[in-house]
C-alpha cells in the first residue's frame, strides 16, 4: 500500500485546492470568516458539495488488509 501510493495520490487529489492561494491563506489563518464571506459574495461563488469517495477509499484500504 505504501509502495504504490494509491491512497496518497487519492488524498492529494482530494485536497489539491488547499494548495492554491486562497487555500493557503485559509490554512494559515490569514483570512477571517467575514473576509471569506465577502470573497464568496464578490465573486458570486456557489460552491457545491462533492463526494470524498469515502467508500472507494475504504475499499482500497481493505483490499490491502
């Protein structure tokens, strides 16, 4: 599981957005909730939930066990 890094690649893909400028600012606590709300309103963003594919990742881990 460690050698082929399939789980690591899936996690990297899932959280890739946090490596962008806004994601780094959020993680670095450089943006307040009010600032984020203003950003969403200014850019007319409508984030949609997206599957974390938990069942697929659980099946991947179980295939190694």
